[in-house]
């Protein structure tokens, strides 16, 4: 059965059957699928830079999106970058602009790895028309990512409804989008990004239910808030449990940092413990730095994260 013929009812049935039996739907891979080459340095992973680490500078205009590759290489010595579509929202179909992005990356010896896509609709919308609009809104970013030489686009599995309803809707939306991605040779990967998606088991089951090998996850060390209020996160999923549950489908990893102790360790995540989980899962791809702290400048936070990854990675 092709993805075009997969219906919302079918997706609902697959997920419901899995929930009733307590088993993960077929399609779960025994080993982690990655799309990067062996690490270039002396670690078992390579380090890339997520553009969101410098979001304030990009939003303010201090930095230009076209300079991202140069900044990653010249300022931080990193050879991989992860774009955020919010910094070039109207350029997905602009071939001349994309050509400049591609040339800048090549000139600086930097690999374009993925595009993080936001604000294109809810792939887990329970209304089919809304869900299909969201799916189609993402097509242009798959095309752009392919042109840039990326291996994936990162999407969200958001939706309104019960846990089961959104799971079924997200399964359908992701399966349809992944079919388009498969034709382009691109992965569609989902980040734990709040709500149901921050439940590692929920997200892993949704990915498995799509039945698509190019549909995977992007585990983020810090995005495990299940319920947020005006006062902050009211219910947080265990980050180590969540990452472990997501790793069988991981095609990228987001090394999130906020605050550092005097000895260089991260105050919210035990990096030795987290990297051990990732390595034991068989992952040998890129670790994308995403600094979101306020206690130091973004530049200092990125450098601190690089040092932490190198030190902890050599110990695992």
C-alpha cells in the first residue's frame, strides 16, 4: 500500500493495535540509521552547529543567514551546520538565494546537514484538511534541503486532541511527508518539542507506525516538557529515558545546553550519562550544538558546549 492510499483510519488502527497489545508497531529498526560518514576527528561523533544557538543575532540582523557557514567554520572551527527556516522563511523556492547558501558552505568546507522547519502547520492536526495543508507546506523545504545537500529536514509532530488522536494524526501526516521525502532521498525527522512529542515512548511509537525507513527522530537533550504553564514547565519527562527511547530512530542528535558549572559540566544534563546512552545505541553521526542559556554570551556558550562534548566524548 502506498502512502497516498494510507488513510487516517488506517493510521488510527495501526497505533490503536499497538497500544492494545503493548507492542511497538512493525518497522522499528534494530540498529540506528545515520547518513553521515565516519567522524573526521578522534571522537566517535562529529560536532555541528545548530543555527538556533545564535538566534538572537540572526533575528536582529546582526548576522546574515548567508554568513552562517563562514561563522561556523571561522569562529568555531566546525564543519557541519543545521539551518533554521525562520532565518530565510521566504527563500525555500528562491534558487538564486539557495545557490548562494550552497556556495558559501562549499567555500568554507562546511557540510549542510539539515533544515529545522517550523511554522508550516501541524503535521499532527486531527482535521485531515489542516493536516494535509501542513504536509504540503513542508514539500518546499524538502526540495530546498535536497538542493543544499542536506540529509534531513526536522519537523514537529504537534496537534490538538487526545494522546491517541494526535498519535494517529501524526502517524498519517509524517508518513505522507516521508513518502515525498523518500522520493527526494531525504529523511523527515521529528524532534521532541513539547507536548506529546516530549514523551519518548509516544514519539517512538508514532515513528514506528509510519512504516517509513526515512522517518526518524532528532533527540534533543532539553526539550522534554510535557506541560507548560505561565510559571514554567509543570510536567517534565525523564530526559535520559526519553533519549534512550528515541535513539533507535535517531538520524541526528541535538546537544542542548543552558548553564555550566565552574568545572565545565552542564547543570541540567549529565553529558557523560547522555553520551553513553547515545553511543550504546550505535549512533556515530553528528552532534548538533544548540546553546539556549542566558548566563553567558551565545559565543561563550557554544565554545563551552564544544569543550564539554570533546571532553565527555573522549571519556565514553
